[in-house]
């Protein structure tokens, strides 16, 4: 058997997958650090929140899936409950400038005010660096990081992929569930789920 | 009032088309169509949801890919009637930057089999609740209720829309006689195909019906020991090894093939 074609194939496969690398984050591993400015111009890094549980929520104000979870009060309530319990909730927008879903600071603040949503901060990631580091694909897309900086949940907001608010009472909300389990020192029963939503519009 | 007007305008002069009044949604028009102009007792008839997308807008396949939502159907049928699952035509891949989705644009028909009971008589009033997500850069969810009344007859005549059903059948993935095996190699999944004429691999593409095994990006093609090998990245949401992986393999100029690759227990 000739070794060379196998080596070439492997080399091709590796280079292809580096371009496929939309996922450096995995449950059980250290969550990637980031440095982003929020909607009020203040800088935030993941590292500064070491010791606290951190929730990351990828957002696009015009996405019908995001609107389902905001207009119903579902995400605003989860943000309020999580921050009241001492967690940090960071809403992140990785939409590239000029692409659908991108917001500036004023737009982000207007969106939050519209729904009376109070995350710890709304972070702007227009060059997509944080989004790509986490493999964020949809809005919403949720991640829960424990106080030690380890990723403990990544995936969808809940268990029913739809744009219908009527599905909310029947769905399992994965973030409050994970936060409660972490607080009780239990393993996270659903550590990953398929995220659903609108695609994140990264720049090229 | 609007739908009544539409159905009057669209009825062809020669015969009443067996189609519901079209629903004009945002960027996509939908109608419930029938292959035949009558339903025959004891037989399986074919109905379909026709979607006419505005240019550059698309709806999604059963596995929508990295984002999106598949079109969902809920039927309200007379006693004894039952509708099966959508016979999804081969979708196309949409490349949205670093994300990949699967679905349909243009004018497409999603066929559904309808079992007609042996005791059926008179006419059948068929109601379909359809939900979809249509996207270009932005996404717009939609829903509609479409109704169709069809006579029950001893023999069915092919309807004006019959050609669309023939096209939808031709667009189905075919079941291949290829021998396919899958195995996990680190963070990749390799599927080897024997008996497949995929040539040099130029233009070959493949994607899975289940979103939680392989990632949605196109696989790399290689040859090894006389077999074609498709190497995929693992899905970020891979939890456990399934018994088998259902793939659709596309080669330019050939029919799309449905392949079932059993996972290899041996390393």
C-alpha cells in the first residue's frame, strides 16, 4: 500500500478542517477567553469573571427566534433570575457590520430597553472573534461557564425548536436547569443540545 | 375575500385544478396540490405542498443544517384517512459564510402519501396546517391553513399538477447498492463507500439527515484501497455513536444517492 496518497489526503483533510474550525469550545474544557466592548463602551473579558458562573447568549434583535424568547419574557426573566443569584449574563452580537442582525451600542441598548431586559452587559463582537472561538452558529445560542472557567453547557435555549411562544410552557429551558444543577453541586444533566435559531452573520 | 378571488383567477378554463387556493406568504407562496383529480378508495394517493419562493429566498429540509427550521405539516383529515411523512426531494446546500444549511429555493413540491380508506365515498375535505421558516439574510416564520376538496371515484385522472409530482419523484434521492461503513477517527468521521462511481471526487458533496453526528460542512474526498472515502468533521453536538449514519451523496450529472453507513466497531 502506498503511503504517500494517505499522507496527502490527511494533509488536505487537516487544512480543510482548520477552515471548518468554528468550534474551539467544548464542554468540560476551559472556555475561550475574549475581550469585547459592551454597548456602553466598557471593556469585558471572560477572565475578569473568574469565580462567577457566566452565561453567554448570542443575540440578533431582528431574528424571529430571538423575538420569541424576548417578547414572551423568557430570556429577560432568565437574565434577571441568573444575575440575582450572582451569575454574570453576557449577551453577545457577532453580526458583521453591514450584515443583517448587526447592532451598534445604541441599537443594542434600544433592544434591551424595548424588552426590559437586563443582562450584565451586551457585548459587541462585529469581527466575530468571540463567536468563532465559541462556534456560535445561531441566535440564540447559549453557553454556561462555571466559576473555574470550564464550559459546562452549550447549545440551544430550550428543547423545542420553533418560533412559537406557545411552545414555551412545554419546553425544557436548559440554562436555568444547568445553573440550578451547578449551584447544587450536581452534574449538568443536559450538557449539550442542538442549538436552533437564525444563522449568525459573520463577516468574511 | 382575497383567497376567493385568487382561486377564481387560477382555475384553468379546461378543468378545476385539484389545488387549494394559494397562500401568499412573505417571500413564498404555498398551495396544497393533488397528483390526481380524484381519490380512489383503498389506494395511496399523493398530495403535495407546493412552495414558490421569491428569488434568493429559501425554506429548509428535514435537517435544516446549522440554522433554520424544517417545514412542518399537520393534517386534519376525514375518518379513516391518514397522511404519511414528507418524501423530501434532494435538497440543495446553502453556504452562508461559515455556516451551512440545507433546503429549497425556486418552485418545489414536497410530496406526501395519503392512504384512502376502502370505505371512502363522496368527497374528502383535506386540511393542512403548514409552518415554515423562509430566509434570505433575514428569516421570516410563516404559517397557513390550506384546504382541498377532492371527489372519491373508482378511477383517478391525472391532474394538471401531475407533472410536478413526476419531477418531485425524480428529485428523490435513490437508494444505492453501495457498501458503506463509518468510523470515528479522532474528531473526524470517515465514511468509506465501495461500489460507488464517484470518479475523482470532483463536485461530490454529501450531507446527513441527522444533525448530531457529522458537522454540516462539506466532507473531504479521498480514495483508499479502492474505496471512496468521505471525511467529515464531527458535529459539535455529537453525543454517542449511532448504529448507522444516513447520508445523501451528490455527484454532478448523476442522481443523488441515499446511503446508510453502519458504524464500524473495529478501530
